């Protein structure tokens, strides 16, 4: 089994060291909790998607284009604000990443207001914009987890149109998980702290969790929440 796992890592995770079974055994409870949390979020997204009524699905799948003038204009504004905020690093980490002034929030708000379909499209565009800031490319798998998945997954907030807080948390946790996986598979050799590799990867990427807390605080402020809900109602009326 060890030989088989070693070959899998050699093929898909070139440039990284295969995970030691002892290390996995030592942190099995923490790894299990992360896997369960991810499975719960993904399952919840699937359930929410299936709960949509046939009538609402038919309206969403009308012959009209996915983006109208209103949604396209709002998408451009959200992308511009998010892109500018992502350049501002309150804390800049040595191996990439850092705390920004809630740079994901504009994309989350767009997905919440206009739904997951438009949300994933805008999130993917945001991923493309992030490439302009510079890319650390080790291999395709690392690139996917650190960039493609990490930023495109923000559109998951569109599944939570009845609860912005849950959408905000889900988007941040999935991005956090994506970065942690990339960190553990490819960058744990940078761990010079003395703590185990799993804890190091979880702590290093906690900048995403810091931004998550800040985003949640902002969206629960009554005037902000009221304004967001008004924009959502207007988008729903425009889609009818």
C-alpha cells in the first residue's frame, strides 16, 4: 500500500514529499474533522440545489442571456473592487498569501444576489484577474488548488441565497481547504517552526479565516444587510 501511495504522489505531486504514514496517523483526528467539514458543506450545497422548484429552474433556464445589462454592470463593479482590495495586503506572508481588506466580499455579494451560475462565472473571471498579480507555478495540481479552485470556488456563495452568512462562511472555508491541501502537498518543507506539518499548513493559511470573520461582521451590520437585501430583491424582480 505504501508503494502504491508513493507512486501516486510521484505522478500527481511532483516536487513534493510523499506524506508519511506516521504523520497521518498522528493527526488522523484533525484530518478527519477537515474531511467531514468539507463533505458537510458540499452535501449542503447539493441539497440546496435540488430543493429548487421546477418553476424557478425553468425561469432561470429561459432563453434570455445569462447576464443582462444590470448584472453585467454589477459584476464589473464587484470585480474591480475585489481586484483593487486584493492588492492591499494588511499582512503579507513570506510564501504567498496575506490578509487583505475583505477582498472576497464583493464576489460573494454578487453570487449571493445573482445566484450560483453567474457567481461561478464571475468567480472564474476573478481567478483570471488574480493571475495578473503573479503566479507561483510548481505543477498543474498545485496551480489548480492554489489558484483555479481557490478563487473559482467563491461562487459557491450563490447556493446560499437565503443566508448570506452561511454563504460567506462556505466560500471562505472551501478556499481555505484548497490552500491547505496545496500547502501540505507541496510546501510543508518550509515549516521551520517545530510544530507538525498539518498544524503549520492550517495556521499559515488561517489568513483566509481572518478575512472570513471580518466579512461576516460586515454583512451582519443592519444597514449593510438591509442594502444587500434590497439589491437582491431588485435582481429577482429583474429576472422575472
